[in-house]
C-alpha cells in the first residue's frame, strides 16, 4: 500500500511538473507572436497618426495658398487706392490753391 501510494504521489508530482513545463512553453509560444503583433500595431498606429498629420498640413497649405494670394491682391488694391486718394487730394489742393492765386 505504501509503495502504491508513493507511486501515485510521484506520478501526480511529475504530472504537475510536466503541466508547468507545458504551460511555460505555451506561454512562450503565444507571448512572442503577441509581442510582435503588438509592436506592429503600435507602429501602424504611429504611422497612421503621422500620415494624418501630413495630410492635415497639406490641406492647410492648400487653403493657405489661395488665402495668401487673395491677401496679396487685396493689399495691392488698398495700396493703389491709397496712392490714388493721395493724388486726388494733392490735385484738389493744387486746384484750390490756384483758384485763390
């Protein structure tokens, strides 16, 4: 009876040890591909954020170019109007001066 009981205990101990080793190898077999997948996902997300940032910059640039040209044309128009107003004012002053002389 004692020999049978010790054999059963030894068999259970060996089964537990084998299960631990098997679980360890299963965890290793799953953890490496999971880590690789996780790193790939984080890299893909980083690249997606970078691409979105680049697209946003291009969109702002696409809106900025027409706005800049409109601003330049408007500024030039305002400068021309200012020059014309100064010329008209100068001519008016000259005519008023000439009228009294």
